[in-house]
C-alpha cells in the first residue's frame, strides 16, 4: 500500500479560471473601491478645504483613484469644504472609588461641497461617530492618550468614507438630473 497522496481532481487548476472570471466581472456589476468617487469632467480638479484628521483621511482614500486633486482653490472645479471637526469624550462608567472605567468618544464632522463658481452642490451635512473606550485605571495616562488618538484616527477614517459616499450620491443625483433635463 502506498502512502502517497493523489491530487484531487480540479483543485487550483479549476478554481483559478473561475476566480479570474469573477474578478473580471466586478467592475461590470458596479463594484467600486471604498472612497472611489467619479467626478464629472466639468468639476475637476477637486480641492479639499480642510486640515486635520478628516482632510488627510479623504486625501488618502482618493490616492490611486482617477480623481485629480489641486492645492489651489482657484483651480478647483469642485471644493469639498470641511466646515468643522470636533472631538469629545464623556465618562459613561465609574468604579466604586469614582475612577473612570469607560468613555464614549465622539467625532463630528460638518461639510458641504461647492462647484468652482461657489454654487452649492451638497448642502451642509454632519457626520457623527461614537466609540466606546474602556479605560484601565492602572495604565499610565500616556498610554490612554495614545489609545484614544488611535480611536479618533479610526473614526476620522470612517467619517472620510461617509463624506465620500455622500459626495458620490450627490454627484450621481446631479448627473441624473442633468440627464433628465437633456432628455426633456
């Protein structure tokens, strides 16, 4: 009796072409990478009027996409304005001695978008995110600050996804409206 294993029929030789076919079909089904925004040619390039976590997160999401960015608002066809960013924390649980055991961290971003002439394309909107942060009273303050900064960065990344999703929806609606007017 031989202990050598015989290869199963199919295996990778069968699975690889099927996998390649599925990957090839993804763009046709409307799949887009997170953060991908199709900007109509009359609205390019994009200027992000911001600073801080959210602006950096939005720019990072647009890296590698077809969206052209500019550093000069006068060259922009579309201006995404981050109107405000706020971080807040509040205690939600304490121990018997009154030491904080858990916080809720809140990150709020307010934004709108205008075309290059100042016409509003996306009315002022707010994205608000909350995360629970369990505190360990025995950990140094420096470690807690670092952990909360990491959580706020994660929330800024999630907020950037939501801002781009809303921008994508508003631009698609604008395109649909323009197409409907042309057909009338």
